[in-house]
């Protein structure tokens, strides 16, 4: 039998592994690469985490500080794409080749661990909107993520008679995550049971591309300005009496659409002051 030799503090420091246990670690359960620029992944959900569909959390990986050589968390805000009733958490991300986080995060595999700070926040929540009849969800690129959560939340269809998701991307391949989501929502029987009667008829999907040929081309902002989007959907332009909206995309898109909604007479709401529309940036690296 070998005797255990007590390790002194000094020795322990020398032999300690370089990577210390990760704080707030969650395990990756699935990874899907949609294009060479886009991927989604699922992780275990902390037992205590409660969130409202549409909120975001900080997630990331440990990274060595080049100055001190110490490991510290590198975190970014990510919208939770899964609904609040799901056992796991889903995220949808861009891969930025030189991005400090996504250049590494894109290589995660099932069984790996990521950091997830369990403090959800955000404005793309039902609580920030006054009651209305029609809900517009306007997204570009990965900005669809919070809507992937909201579109699988029964409350979305309980609160509105009609829910219109618009998604503008540069190329057709970038629409795949959203298309798959909508197909799943429309065909999954278990989900249908959960979402309540008639929700299928309420859901409208309006994908557009700007740099590759597809069934509907153009920026949603231009398509609204010309009236084409409203004619396609058979609806009027948004009005403060009936319409509510959530915006999530790149900064220029958010600003342009926000100005348009204001012109239609809608006002921006917040958790503490619900009104007609809310905006959030799709966070990029
Ligand atoms: P475009 O190709 O005409 O720039 P990105 O990948 O750069 O975040 O863009 C995602 C999508 O958002 C692209 O289709 C892009 O169109 C569109 N977009 C960019 N800026 C605006 C804007 N101000 N209004 C509407 N759509 C925009």
C-alpha cells in the first residue's frame, strides 16, 4: 500500500492544472452547423434558472489573460432561443473568424463545457408590450434567436390573433435555421398540444434575402415602405391601436425600423413602461 504524501501549498500551486474548474459550467448536448458562418447549440439548463421567453444571458469560455497568464471568463450576451418550458437551453450564433469568443465557440462539441451566468435580462418580452391584436417579430441574421424562443411560448399565441415573423438575411442558406424552426413549429404534434388550439393559423412567416435570389427579395424595411410586404401578407401597415412589434437585428436595421414604426405612430416600450414596440440588438462578437 502506498502512503499518501501530504502536498504542501507551494507544491500544490506548482502542480495545479492550468485550467481551474469553470464557474457556472453547463454541458453542451447538441451542435448544428447551418452554414459556414452560422451554428446553433444546446446546453444543459441550470436547475434554478427561470427566464422569460425573449431574454438573454451571458455565456462564454475561459480564456488566458496574456498579461497575467491567469484564466478568466470571456463572456458575451446571447439571446436564449429555446422556450422557457424547455429542459435545455438553445443558442444561435454567428462565427466571426477573428472574434475573440465565436472563433473558439464555433468548435465546441457535445460533452464540452461552456460558462453560463444564470441572470436573464432583456426587453423583447411580452411584459414590455401593451395588449394588442397583431404581433410583428422583425429579425435580421441571428436576431431571430429571441423570436425562436417566443414562437414556442404558448403565451405568444394566447395574447395575439396573428403573429408575423419577418426574417431578412443576405443569403438563402442563412434562412435555414428559421425555416427549420417554422417547419418544426408547424409539424410537431407535441408542441401543437402545448401551444393550444388554432395557433397554426395565427403564425405567418415572411423570409427575404438581399444578396441571393430567393422567392422574396429585398430588405423588409424597403418592402414595407413600398407596401409590397403588406400586400403579400394581406394586412395594413402597423397601427398603435392594434399592432405590437419586436425588433432584433443589426444596428442599422434596428434604427431604420424603429424610425418607421414611430412614423406609423407606435411608441417604444420597456419592462417598466409597456407600450407598442421594443428593440434589442443582435449581439455580435
Ligand atoms: P443588405 O444585404 O442589403 O445589407 P448583416 O449580415 O450585415 O447583419 O445583414 C443581415 C441582413 O440585414 C442583410 O440582408 C442586410 O441587407 C439587412 N440589413 C442591413 N441593414 C439594414 C437596414 N438598415 N434595414 C433593413 N435591412 C438591413
